[in-house]
């Protein structure tokens, strides 16, 4: 039996999907076009923006589609193969999104670091390291989440008790298996390493911005204090992006862990977890568009 609240929740998820996918695809195509064609405005960070937009598009697609269907009463939407494919791709693309956000934060921290900084030498290595990092992110996450293919199956028991993963159409093959906790620990260690690096580079950028603000205030010059360089605008945008990621990441992980270890499973928590995990990919493109010169030039070309 389907309740009106289920339909409303489904509409909310559809709005997330229809907002996130066009926004991220727009940024992906725009940055790729700018980096490939418009060499006079090319910046090395644009491929990182493009890769993050692509990862976010795939993440929210594989996250929300299986949660939208049950909200409208669709049954048996995924079989065993569908569960393995959808959840595997969701976990891999989510992991790639985490890694790329960490790379974006580190990239910007290195870019704005002073010339006499101990990180300055990395500026010359960034162009050659970016693509290998992308490949590494995909490979490491694909290897980690192979376990998902082995343990996930279509839901057959509506009353699930014990430790295990629950999805509207999928569940852990051996529900209540103690080894599932070990796999969850590996995932958490992987995520926390990148999140810690992300927070560390963000704190470093906050310190740089604070020192820059103090110097500008000490000079008592209106032209210096009122002017903000593009690098510092980009830094503030990325700091806001990382802050949103950290908030939604820990909120979603708390809900996921609670659902995993809860003795009696609550199906609605899976949908709420999916909605939380989709908030960052939804907000991300609009934060990147804020005060972005390339986006402003693109939109102004249509108004002329």
C-alpha cells in the first residue's frame, strides 16, 4: 500500500535528480570545452571540476533512481544483477567523488600557497599528476567495492533482523554475517583518509586567507582591502564546497551506520539516506557556478 507521503518523497527525489543532473552535465561540458578549445582562458583546475561534475552526475543517478521507483509503488524494479550493478556503480562513483573533492581542495591549496612555501614545488607537478590521480581514484574504488558484487542480492525477506545493508530492492546476501562489519570498516578508513586530507588542506587555505586579510587590513588601503583576487574567490568557493560535503557526509554516514547495526530494519531510512547522499552532488554545481568567470561569460553571450 502506497501512502501520500511516499509520493511526496518521490517527487522530492525527482526534483533533486532533475536539478543535479543538468547542472553537473552543464559544468562538465563547459569546462571540457574551455580546457580543450579556449586555450587563452585555460586553467589546470578545470579538468578537476569536469571530473567532479561527471562523478556527481553518475552518483546521483545510481542513488536516486532505485529510491524513486518504490515511492510510486513500483515493485521488483531490480533483480540480482540489477542490484549488483546499481549498488556497485553507486559506491564506486561516490568514492570517486570523495577522492576528487579531496584533490580539488589540495589542488587549490597548492595553487594559492606562497612561492616560498614548502608546497610550492608541487605546482609544477600538478599538470602531469592530474590524469594519473583520476585513474587511481577509479581503480582503487573499483577494487574496494568488488565485495559489493559478491554480497548484494535482490530483497527476498521483508522482515530483516540483524546486521546488514538494506535497500528498497536489495539486501546483503548473508544477512547478519559478522564479516560485513569488516568490509564497512575498510570503507570508513578509505573515506576518512580522504576526508581528513580534505579538512587539512581546507584549514591550510583558511589560514592563508586569514593572513591575507590581516595584511590587507594592515595596509589601510581601500583598493587593496576591497579587491579580491580570482584565486581567493575560488578558494572561498572550494572551502564552502568542502564544508557542505563534510556536513552531508557525516550526516549520511551516521544514518547508514545506524541502519546497518539496527536490530530491526526501517525501510524508510534507506530512502532518507539516499536523499542525504544526493544533497552534495545537487548543491555542488551551483556552488561552482558562483562568481565563476567562465559561466558568466557563457550566460552573457546569450543575453546579447
